[in-house]
């Protein structure tokens, strides 16, 4: 019942979120074969080259997202709903979200409700009011989040009940959604569970507090970035970058070199979110990795970096055997932009 969106969803599984670090996470394994080890220095970054936007490539990326929104795997469907909401025009993402309302998988209904709120789909309010009493507690939370985003705060206060839920996944989703709402009034309730027994929930709540401007939570996320569990490191590095605050640039740069490739790729992606292409060489190094997860994370990093000259490197991934990789590549292609003049 631990659903994740807003960038965590495609960090690892890519779920999504993706997906957050697990309480029973596996400690760092010994370094793998030499071809998978990051260099002991940050790979050089080639100068950006301006290119024409490949319209056909962007159209193919959109088609892939639309197709994966009906995939047999419910995690893929959920990630596709989020990806559509973030990257496709409303005329395309709207029907994808609406279809997700009636999906048999709670994680898809969750993603659809969040998308409806973020897209401000006012005409979906009657359905969201029904989902606010869904059988799944996290779907109920997402529906109430969406209603708040649509200007109806009648049920917003009830989201706080999720902070006292016995299930860590529900508590985690609660703090995540409260952080996404951006309401400073959520800081005090979140702080009441600051010592939550679940490491995953503690990581999520510090991410939420950092989104809400709590500088102290940066220090906690930095501690998580030094965890012996790589999944916690990955999530914490992306969480550090979420508010797009340049003050965490140095911390992210320090993780571009590490024995665990996913950690370096998370750092590269985080730097891209801050407007830096310092991790471009790291992403390029793993774009052809034998590991699907690394290819997907490399694609996500290139998308956040946004350099248009990554088009040719992402194009083959649109036909990758892994649906996670195809979705990550499609998302990345749609984020690429020519350099500003």
C-alpha cells in the first residue's frame, strides 16, 4: 500500500516511486564487474551541441506513454499515469487519468487521483468525492489531496488521520501528499511523527518538510544519503533536489563518484533538477548498461538535465525490452529542450 509519485515513483522500480527505500533494504553489495563500476573520477562532460528537435521522436515518446498506461503490470500503468500528467498536454493526459479512476489496482487509482488534482480537472470532482471513501486508505488520501487542489478543502483535515495509521505505507503517503500540497500548516502535524519507527517514513517526512521549507530536514536527508542502504541513498538524493534549492548542489556533486552506480545516477538526476549538466557524463556512461534499472535511471537523469543532444542516445531506449526503461526514456525525450539563446 506504499504508493509513490512526484519523482520518487520512477527512482527505483521504477516504483514509484519508484519504490522508496525499504525497511528490509539490502545493505551495499560488494562492487560488481568492472564495466558496471563508476570511474574514480567524475566522467567528463562534453560541451552541449544544439540540435533540431526530433518531432517524430517526441511523437513516438507520447505513443509509448499512452500505450503503457494500459499495460498489464499495474506499477507500469501507475507510472504511466504520472508520466502523462507531467509530460503530455492536458488533452492527452486527462483521459489517461480518468481511466485510472476505475482501475482495479489501488496504486493506479492513487496515481490517477493525484494527477487529477495536479491537472486541476474540475469536472472530475464528483468521482474524486467517491474515491475519498475508497476501500483503500491511500486512494482516499490521494482523492482528498486532489479535492484540495481543486479548491475544496472540506476533507483536507481528514488527511491527518493517516499520520496515525498503523501501516507505514499509509503514514508515508500521508506525509508525502501533505508536502506536495505546499501548505505550511502541515509542518506541525508532520513533526508530531518525527521519530516514526519506520526509516522509510522518516525519510519521506523529511522530504516533505524540506519541500515545505524546513531547512533542518536538509541535514536529515544528508544523513540518509550516507546510509549503508543504496535505495535510501537514491531516494534521499532525489529528495534533496526536489525543492530546486541550489544550496544542496555541493552535496549532490559529491555523490557523482561512488561504487554503487544507482547512487551516482541519482546524483546526476538531482543535479539536472537544479539546472546543472555536471552529471551528464555519468548518465552517458550507463545509458547502455546491461542492467535495466541503470538504463532507466540514466534516461531519467538525461531528462532532468534536458540537453537536446541526448536525443540520439535516448532513441534506442524507446524500443528497450524493459517497459520501465521505455517509460523513463519517453519521459526524458519529452523534457529535452534546445539551449536558451
